[in-house]
């Protein structure tokens, strides 16, 4: 466990990043306490954390999920849970009822009548949702689940839960491989997808990252979507990758190419994820 950041982050820099938020000093204290404790320490890691949490919490202003949906939005966002206009209209603009229906019988929650959907709705800087997630977090920090609702609404709880989510999902690997799209996908969609820039609010996430880097004296990420090759991709860039790996160059990135790439990454001491991000492509002399 690290005890400090690897670069200097000042309270004033955070104040500027948070657009003069009145309680920025409390946020600064919480960040300086928990970021090192969860090994989020480099400038790139911290700025990526600040960017993603800024987007998820609307600038550190909202620590609970906004569920005040119109019926039309319910039909679009949760078509399985609100399958008809009539049902959606019964729940519209009633956040507690919406949460209880939308999150019922999943993520460790009970049925709609249990109230678990509302009780364990998304909270914190990276909205920790569901009884299972909040139970795991409570267990890991040795606190009772019954205290989580109150704790997640504090600066310390909001920051620590986001740091816990970050470490639990090994999000530093996307930052360290300069794959901001993969990072954004993992937070917003729960997985890395084959498409680039498809996480909700991707451009704002990237803009906030570049703001944080500029404020703290780092280099911005010039490309909106860094070049990344992964399973499902096809074409000349895949042929170049396969040629560099010394395997059949058919231009199709399948499981065989991914395994060959993982083996190559292991041999070079890189993150062995079977995904050709900027660092891997540079090391291979492709980019």
C-alpha cells in the first residue's frame, strides 16, 4: 500500500478542477487519504480517477443516483422492467418506486416489495449499486452494511467506495496502457467493448481527464479515441499486428491472435490482456 502520490497535487489545483466547489478542502483530504491507500498514485491514474468520478457525480455535487425519470425515459432505459407505456406511467417521477422495480431480484436485491432497490441504489462518486456490491465493500472495510447508506453520502465514503471499485476492478490497467476508452467502458458499461468511445459521456470523461492533466502539469491525451486492436477487429491494422507476432496474417483478430498477443506481452513485461493498446503497439513498432 502506498503512503503518498507520486506527484504533487495541491488543494488549489483540486479547487480549480472542481470549479471552486465550496467544500473542495474536504474532498482534498479524502482523496489524499484514500488514493494512496488503494494504490492510485501516478499522475495519469489520479487524473483518470478525477475525470471519471467528476463525470459520474456531476462535478462532485451528486452522490446518489438520479432516478427521477419520465415514463418515456423508463421505456427507453429499462424496457425489460417497464415493458408497456401503461406500466411506465405508473412509476414516472417516483424515484423510490422506480428503483425498487428496476433493481428488484438482481445484484443481491430482494423483490420489489423489499425496498432493496431504493435502499441500495447507486451511491458515492462512482455509484456503487446493489446489495451485493455494497455488502462486499462494507465487508472489505470491516463496517456493517447498515452503515453504508450514511457513509456513502460523506466525502470519505464517496471517495473510498470509488477507490475500492477502482482497485477491485483493476482499472489502473487501462490507465497504464493508455486505453481511456477501455477505462470508460469498464466503468459505464461494466465491460470493455469492441467499439470506441461508446461509454455514456465519453467525450466529457476525456475532456475532464485533459483538464486534470493540464491543471496538474501533465500532458493531455491528444487523440479522442486511442488506437486499440482487440477481438472482433478486422483489416490491415490486424494484419500488421499478426505479422509482428509471426502468426498467420488473415486480418481477423480472433482468440488465437489474442493468445499470441498475450504470450508476447508476457515476454515483454507488459499487461497481458490480449489487447493491443498504444503501449503494446509502440513496443511492437507498429505505432
